C-alpha cells in the first residue's frame, strides 16, 4: 500500500510537470526602440505635434492680443463697438479651442496619424511575438515594460532579442 501511495504521488507530480506552462518576457520599449520604422514614425509624430501646437498657440496669442486691445480701448468704444469686440475675442478663443480639439482631441488628427504610423509596426511586433510563442510552445508572453507586478525575472526568459531577430533586426 505504501508503494502504491508513493507511486501515485510520483505519477501526479509527473503529470503536473508534463503540463508545466512555459512563459517568456519581452521588453516592448526595448524592442520598439530597436525598430527603425517605429523611431522614424515617432519623430514624424513629434514634429507634427510641435507644428500643430505652434499653430494653436499662435491663434491663442491672437485671441489674447485682441482681448488686451479690447481692454485698452474699452473706455473709448460705444456699446455697439464693445459688443462687437467682445464677440471677436470670444470667436478667436473658440477658434483656438476648436483647433486644439481637432488636432489633439480623442479622435483628433494626432490620434489618427499615430494609428496610421505606429499600428503597423506594433502589429508586426505582435505577430513576431505570436510566431515565436507558437514555435517555442509558450503559453504566455508578458511585457516586462508594462507589467509592474514583476519584481524579478531571470534574463534567460527574456526573448526580446529573439523577437527583433524574427522581425529581421538582429541584435
């Protein structure tokens, strides 16, 4: 009976060992920094964002200038002129706000441009990770850059360089 219990215990442990899950880590920040097309896309987005920000700030400065001129001239203006100048200031401020929303809003031009430039690269990385996971039998691949719960992980399970190699960017 004792032998049977020990044998059963070994059989259970062997079953668990045979079904052990394999997993790996990747560092998405590291991978993306080593993909030239991602870096170029980020640079394009940065330049575009700066250009649009300057445009929005210029209109904001125009609105501020109109307001300051209005305040300086207010004592000399008729009621009709005061109303007209106030409407001009409000219209210019509204224009700046609408432009900011158009460029930087949740569905704005920057968001759309980011999707068109970065999504293909991110999809390529995802597909390379997926292929690598299927080839090596990983049940899960975690991103070390975004997984704040990972306190320590052995460097031997980091497959970031393998992903880069799979994409054609050997490291």
